[in-house]
């Protein structure tokens, strides 16, 4: 059974850091593009970052460029999102997503990040 | 960045009627356009990719059309289970961007 389980949720102060993890099972992440997409409470969707299967291509939304880093450990079958210099507007549910626009699309249930003092 | 716009923001439809949702891109995205359905408390579900190709398991009452900058999602014969927010999304150029969504509810 395919699963994506995000962890790392929490409350962090503005300017702080947080690392999200996305543990995959039932498939091998090294065969797929992996993405992070977020949704602020009651709001729409924002594509945050993506990573190619071999990690040679990583791209970011303008609003997180230079502050967030997507990475993966294929040996652990896990994708990460390291977030620095967090702002209130980064408050959202963060979804880990496998190949979103393909027949293999699969979304994790998401993890809530709250940035507040 | 390509800006996606959707109209209307809320659409009230009677069961069995047709719902027509519109989406515009600020510049051409060719046919690199997807539609998602999100029900309350659930993750988004891919309905349509490449502007008109239904994803696996999506009922035939959902159809997509358009290219370039103007796109439409049509739900023919709305059912109660179709009540949700629908997002269009372009993947022609990075950053991929979503529209603000159209909420479909019952009249």
C-alpha cells in the first residue's frame, strides 16, 4: 500500500526554522518527482518545491526561494523540506506529493506548520 | 509567474444541472492545465490533466476544454458528491500555479 506520512508539524516563532519529513512506503521515491505543496488555513494551494528523481533538479516558489530546501534520502525513502527564516505567511498545511500531475499522483495527509509569536 | 484566475468564486447548482467553471491564465500555458477537486477535510484529487484528459476513475460527467489562456471544466448532471472546491493549475512553466478556486454548492 502506498503511503506518504509527513511529520515535523509544530508551532515556531517568526524567524525560526523547522524541518518537515515525508516518509514513503509502498514505492521507491527514487523513481519519482517529489513535491511539497502547501495550503494556508481556509485558503488556496501553493506549489512550494519539487525535486527530480535523481535530485539534480530542485525548484522553488519565489516566495520561499533562498529560505526553503527540498532534499531526499533515497536510502531512507524519505523526502525533507528544511525551512528557515519562517514568516507568519508560511503558516499552512504542508503536503508531500508524489508526481502530482500523473496517473501515479499520490498526496500525503499533510502536516500543519504554524508560525506565530 | 503565470497568474491563474477562476470564475465564479462560488457556483450554486441544482442537482442534475450542469456546472460550468472557468479558468484563465495570464499568458499561454498551451494545454498544460490540470483541474483538481478538493472536498472539506480531504486532499486535492486530480480530475483532469492536459486540459481535457480525465484521470483514472474520474466519472465521465467531468469534462475539460480549452487551450492557451482560457479553460473550462464542465460537470454534466451535478451530483451531491460533487460539492467541493475546484482548482485549476498550470504546469507549463515553473513556478506551477493554482487558481484561487471555485466552490460548488447546492442551490
